[in-house]
C-alpha cells in the first residue's frame, strides 16, 4: 500500500459502530435485487457480498421503501421490509451474515418515497408531495398533498422497518433523504412546501418529518443503533425543471448553503449520527448523479462546509475513485469517509487493490451511466457498462474452459480487447490483431476531451490486463482472408469496428470527420459547423467550445441525442445545458445543402417549416454516425465453423454493448 493512502484504511465510528476503513459502497437504487414481496433476491445478496469481499468497510443497500400503499410502486422494484417481514429477515440475514464474514458493516437505506419525482415506470401516475406542486416527469400533473395521517403512517413505518432491519442483522440505517429532491427533501424546501400545519412554514417545521423519523427509530431500536442521513447542502434549482450548472450565476430557489448549514445542525441535534452528503436535486440531476462532464470530487467543497458545521462523520461520494484525491480529502478535513457506488460496480475489488498497491489494476468507471442509471430508469435493473457481471455475479461470471483452444481476435477496440481478456482468463491461447499502431479503436479519438479521461484510463487498463494475461498482441498487422484460412485458430472473433459515414456537401471545401479533428489530423479553424447532433457530435462541440471555438450544430432530427441510449437523464441533460451555456448554436430539423459565396446554406428538412439560412464557418465536422466494418467477416465467415462478429462490426452502439457482446461470446467459447 502506498503510504499516502494509509488514512483510507484507518477505522472510524458511526455512532457506536466501528467501520474497518473509510470506504463505503454508496447507496443506489437496487433495481433487479428484490422479490415481489419486498425481500432481497439472490442477485442482491451476491451483489452486496461481492463488494464486501472486495474490501469496502461499509455496505449500503439503497432506496428501501418503508411502505407500499401511500405511494404504491410496481413490484418487484425496490425492497420493502414491512410487506413480508418474515421473508425479508430470512433473505437479508443471509446477506448480513456473509457481509460480516469479511469484517465489513452493513447499513440499509430506508426511503420515505419519491413524491414529485416518482419514476412513472415504477410508480405509474401516483403523485404525492407536501403541497400541490408540479410533477417532475409528468407534464400537466399536479401532486396531491399528503394528509397529516399519511405523514404519521410514514413515520410509524420507519420505526417498523428499522426494527425489522435490526433483527435481520443490519448494523444501522440511513434515512433517504433530505437530499436530491425526494419526498423528505420536498418537505424541507420552502420552494416545494407551502403547508401551514406542523410540517410547513418555519425551517423547524419543514424538517419535522425528518426529525420525527430519527426520534422514533432511536426510541424503537435504541440510542446506540446508528442512523445516518442522506443530505444535500445545496439544491441547485434555478426554477421548476431548471438546474444550475457549475460556475453558473443564478438565484437558488431550493436550499442554499446558509440554510443548509442551519438545517444540518438541527438534524444532528435531532439524533442523526452521520451525514452522507452531496448537492443537487432532480431538477439538476447531473449533480446527484454526476456524468463525466462534472469534475472529480465535485462535492468536496460543499462537504468541507458541512463538516465544519457538524460533529458527526461526513461521507462523500461523487467521482471519488481516485485514491490520491480520496486520501487528500480526508487528510485536509474535507470528509471522513469515501462513498463509491458506480466505481464499485465497475470494480468491486477497488479498496483491496488500493490496499495492496495495485492501483493501476482498478477497472475505471466511465461515469457514462449507461449500465447503471440509464438501465435503472428504462429497464428497472442495474449493471455496469465495463463490468458485464455486475448485478449477476453468480450466474454470469467467468469460468475456466474445459478445453484449451487457440483463439484469433481481429480488432483491438474495446470489443476485441474484452474478448481477448475473457478468453485468456478462461484458459485459451489468444492472439489479438490490430491494423493500427495502438489499441483502443474509436475510443482513442473519443477519449481526447479532458472530460473523457476515464475512457483513456480504460484503454490503459485493458493494455495492462492483456499483458499480464500473456496475450500476444500484433499491432500494425492487417488480417486478410488468407491469414485466417491458414491460421491454426479454433475460434475467430471479428471485432473490426466501424468506419465513419462520409458526408458530401456541394461546394464544401473543408469537410472533416470528428475523429480527424479530435486526433489533431485536421484543423477546424475558429468557426466550426458540426453536422450531427448525436453523442459524438455534441461532445465534440463541447470540446471545441471549451477551446474557444464558435460552434454550430445542425441536426436532421427534432432534437439532440435522439439516437443515444440508454442514456441517463443526468448525462443527456447536462450535455445539452452545457452546450447552451457555452453558447453553442443548435439548429434542429435541418440539413446543410451546400457551401455558397456567403457561407453554408441550411434548410429545413422536407416537410419542415421556415426558410433557408446562412451559417459562416471555416469547415464542416461530420458526426453523422458509423457503418459496421464487415468486409473481412463476409469473406471468411464460411471458412470456419466457429467464427463470431462482435462490437461495432456487428451493430454500431456504445461502449457498453461492445463490451457486453464480446464478454458474452468469449465466456462461451
């Protein structure tokens, strides 16, 4: 272990419970981890136990409902102790016992519900809140204010749930949440809470829901049973459905820092034993679930303030996977513990790898949110883009092959590298052939912007993995059908990627691909017209705008990022808001038809309204997508029975599906 990381492995107490180190598996919606009766299923047990085995000192299963009548959720979606207490205890006990075997502690996050931010795919059209306020996701829907009796029911259910969880072996609970704009937070924020009873008006009244909860839990479970609070110091709300960006000046409509400090001291006095702190809300969701466009450690400036206001431990998540950053934050008094959710999905062994000095072996989280939050919102289940076994550890791990085979892999992008890695782990002899001078494929160009540093880290991780596994990598070697036919390979995996679609514009003098611009092979000048408003086009536009270029995006569809998915709202919303903030002009429902004497002529697509307009630019950057490169596969597919096409060569999608497809093939050869 690097001496500078030693403080990450010092024990700490939350209440009376001692935790062996400073790493916590941060809570995240447990999509796919429970049964219809609210109990944990075997996938949930394996997921949490795997993170304990990997070295996290505190495990925190997230978003556990305390009731399912007032805000009725489709099941199975989230655990709920009060639906079937006997079965909940039975299944959870299996999990807590196994977690404890690794010397870890385990809290569970109990939730008061969603309120105005309820997810329609889980809750339907149910809409409750402190007051009659607009729903976050359902246009035109006004939430029904909770009755006093319903608030009291919630509070009683918290006590019941905490007692059930205590019996199941949990070491403590966390209350979800005066944070992110969930129901308890809606009560705490005057922008949402217009009540005139004991739960509205003054700050003390608006916090009463949260303070009543901790008091009844302590009364039921004992003063020594720890209760943490998920807490946001600042909301970043500009207005309904409008968030504030980093560095943006705006009037805070939610909870601002001075009130956040005052509220924290009141909540600590009520009995909370720790604050799991962040900033943001669902109206600015890219704060609570930060994409790669947010800085690493983005909550530290706020939690440093919070830590000075309270005497109990403060936990900080938010892109905290860099051990140097994490260790320095603790040393400088900005936080007491480090919360990791997505990084421990990408690599469950992250704490153990830091402790044993194997930092370069940590598989990086990309903050893409494609496998976690994107899938949770769309499919009610979570996994990880770079770790296909995440969330299905038992049935989808890598097993040794019963027969050693020779495997030829053509293509050194992420699909080819993942296929090589998995095949080698299973015991096969692997040769990987890449026509270019470096591994990485399209991710090399995609990783150029500063905000894509983890894409570059992923390539470096793969390179080290392939070397350690003894895989023979052949660079600058283009494979032809003859090479395949004379090879001794028992199986061939073709991962030749995709080639950028070409754009022909009448009269255009300078038309470059986004790849060539990103790699510095083409100088776009000072005024850039990007054709294509997908993820590549938008990220290239942001990168150029941050370099001071004047950028215009032209997109044929009616909006940006229409073809990306499953793209998390946090990523898509922040990227589009950043483009606006950086003054990137966006023209949708239109196409570039020619370059004339005055500039590029842009017309509405067929059937669209409005007339033509002129945009002056030094060049066009084409980001109109890719076509699968299948030339080799088509020529050799009948030469061998055991041949596979994967990655973008099979279907152009994203990093997640490239890795997942390659993993599926290689684990079954």
